C-alpha cells in the first residue's frame, strides 16, 4: 500500500470512531472512503499485517496503539493546515478541507510545529474540530450536538461534523458560524426540528442539520 493510502485509511478509521479504540464496520469505512467493500477488506488485511489495526471480518476494525499514534499525527497535520489556510491565507471554511487533504501527507513535524506556533498553538480548527497537540493529546470538552439542546436555553456554536461545502454555505447563510450565539425557541415534537434565534433572525433547523452542529451551553 502507498503511504498516502495507509494514512487515508487510518485517518478515516479514527474519524469514524468515537475514540481511538472504537470498532468501525467495514460498510461504514467503504462509504467514507468511497471504495468497494472488497477493496476495503483487502486494505484492512494489509493494515492488520502492518499492525496498524486489528481487523476481524465479522466484527470490524479498530486501531492498534501504533495505528492510533499515526492517525493522530495525520489528523494534527490536517487540522493545522486547515487553520493556517483559513487564518493566514484567507480561505473560507468551506474551502480548506479539500486543500488540507493534499497537504496532510507532508511528513515534516518541524514544519507542522512551526505552523502551529505561528497560529498560537490553536486547539480547534476552523470547523471546531479539536487539534491534537504534538504528543497526540486532545483537550476534552463538554460540547453537545444541537440535536441534544434544550428549549429556552442559550448556546454557542463550537463546531460542525459535516464539512461539505453545501452544508457550510448553508450555515453561513443563516449566520450559524463558529462562535455564534443562539437561543432555542421551539423544538417540534413531531420531528424534533428546531426553531432558534441567531443574530435576531429566526432560523428553522432540520433534525439532520442539528445532528451536525456542535454547541456549548452558555
């Protein structure tokens, strides 16, 4: 396997699990990687041989200690590049992901650490995703999904889990950017859609969108 392919697999497994040791199904990896299940199975077998993952066909895949270490390194590179592109080069948060997908494969810790220092060692990227430090540690948070919010409560938008350009432009249209303060007006009993107020504007949020917005209680 090419080094870039290995990194893409490990990063996808990490991002698809709730933590470094969570099991990810082959079907989910196939969907995330955009590859046929048979191709993913063959890739996972090779990663198992390299001792980056523990793979069982009927069970799923999880990262080994070495696999998790490498995955966190890739995630750090990706998110620092996203932050640099947004803060220093002026790219929109809907543009940085695809560019960072290419830059993340530059294996130079000194470069990444210098970029991080220039940025003030940020702990979150432009989408609100936590950035691992140089030792692979991530700062814990008490953030929740907007779908878990309570009526008549106030929150701050802290991140998103959907990085697609269409979704980010949708959020920008309604001023639901990182740091925006929102107030929950109504949670519809029928379908759990949410009516909220952001910058004095009333916005209707679908349950699907609410699952992808990360907030913090104020």
